[in-house]
């Protein structure tokens, strides 16, 4: 479980960083080098997400959704300097519990 959480966290950081690089490139006039960094980060994201131990890709993606929400709010706060609101935090907590605990790690029958 700890290994999966580490890969979920790495995937989230890489995906958000990759998308943010494109945000900077397209919306703030950043250089093409920023876009290239974004592409590399998104490749790293895809590789990290494939390391999640679950028999079905769709389940890994669904569980990752909760982690992505929380990581996006952390990015909002740390990188963009905008503190998440209480509803943001409550929504992220619900998403994590639902996505990770219920979808990814609940006992499955074949």
C-alpha cells in the first residue's frame, strides 16, 4: 500500500508539473523549453501510474483521481500561493477516501 501511495504521489506531481508547464508556455508566454519539460514530466507521470499494483488499469486511474485532486490543491497553495478553502479541503478528503480506500484497496472478488 505504501508503495502504491508513493507512485500515486509521484504521478500526481509529474502530471501537475507537466500540465503547469504547458500553462506557463501557452498562457504566460513561456519558452518552448518549458513545453518540452512538460512533455517529459507527462511521460514520467504515465510511467509512474503504470507502477500501481492493481490488476486493472481503470481501477488505478479511478483511485488516482482522488490523489490528483488533493495534489492539485497542494500545488495551488505551494506553487501558486493560493490557500485552498475549507470546502476545497473537505472535497479532497472525500475524494481520497473514496478513490483510494474504496476503489483501489477494497477486497475484490473475481
